C-alpha cells in the first residue's frame, strides 16, 4: 500500500476534479477511495501476471522489473503462502460468489428503516445455497458461540438480575468474532463491516457488555431525570396556584376591612348626652341652685 500512495494520490486528485461532496464526508470518501484504488490496482496486476492483460499501458522498463520480481523464488513462495492462507478452512471463505457483500446487504434490507443484523449478513454469505452447511470450520464455530450468548442474554432477561438484558445482537456477534482485526475488518461482514463497527472505545478499556450496561444505565437515569423534572414542574404549578389563592384571600380580606371601617362612627363626633334622672338628691340640688340664683341682686 505504501508504494502505491503516489499513484493513488494522483488518481484522487483526478477524482476530485470530477466529483464534489460535503467537507464532512472527506475522511470517509478518502478511506473508501484508497481501499478501492488498492483493490483495483491489485486486480490489474493479477491480470497482467496471468497474461489476461498484455499490460501495454505499463512502461516497458517497469514491465521488465515486474516480471523479474514475479519470477523471483522468494516472491513465489510468499505468494503461495498467501494463497494457502486464503484458501484454508479457517480463511475468509464465503458463498457470495460474484455478488459483493454490499449487494447482499441491499437485498436483505427490505425496508428503509430496517437494517440487517450482522448475523443475517453472516448467514447469507457463509452458508451453502441450501443453507445446510457452513463454508469453513471457523464459520461453523461462530453460530455455536453466538447462540450460546443469545441464550445467556435471554436467561438474564427472564431471571431479572442486574446484568444488562438489552445487549444488541450485533454487539454479541461483534464479541464472538473477536471484534475488529489489525486490518480494520470484522470477520464475516466483508465490505459492510463499517456499517456495524461500534464507536471507538478501546482506549477506555471496557468491553462491549460493559458498554451496553453503561448505555442502559444512562438511559434509565435520563428517564428518571425526565420524570423528576415533570414532578417538579407539577409541584411548581401547585405552589403557584396556592400562592395565587392566598393572594386573592388577602385581597378579599383587605376589601372587607375597608368596607367594615366605613360603617363605624367618626372619632371626632360629640358623644350623646346622658338621659335625665329622677334621683331626688339630684333634683334637690338643682332646686337649690335655682333659689340661689333668684336672690342675686340685679
């Protein structure tokens, strides 16, 4: 791949002149382009090496160098080893034939809002046409472990223990096949692995099951927080209603006191005279006063 970088860079510059996309998609488009360019170049070299393509597009001197390399015993031995690895019982065998994994993915995606699971795609590409046999011993080991993990999850759900009971099927499959390998691939998913890769969290040192538990915990806490907010909102509304009712009572009381005070006599008015009395002593005193007044000289 390293030796192809100048060539791929030149191809990509030509690609950029013909196509446009949003800046947010730069990294993803470049990654796919590099992969396809490397794959295309390898296929082209294979055709030249096998004589399917005469290689007239290759400069003469480069063609001589390539033939010398292909005839080298060390290169032949390495090529044979790689071929044996690819064709071994535990290699990346699949039943897709000439149909790419991406096409199988599209066929399994029967509706826009439905995405095939890893397990669906794996079965489609790693079982024989009649669905009775797996393509390799490694492929056969995957379903056994996968089914065991699913059974464990179901028993956890039924027992109601505290372990995460909602671990997705894709996460289980991801764990079973060993996650992403050194080349950034997931066993059994081919070119569609990118659609199923979990978000990067290897630096956190947590497993997928722990991640699922944390995600469920966050979801539960979010729901509890939402419920508490709703309760707080209800209490706040009740408090405001109570405060408004209290204000209205105070206002009514104030108006009543003002109305009541208007019916009371004024403090500056003269107090009423006491009624006349029939007491003899009092009457005699009054008569003496009158007699005294009559003796006054005028």
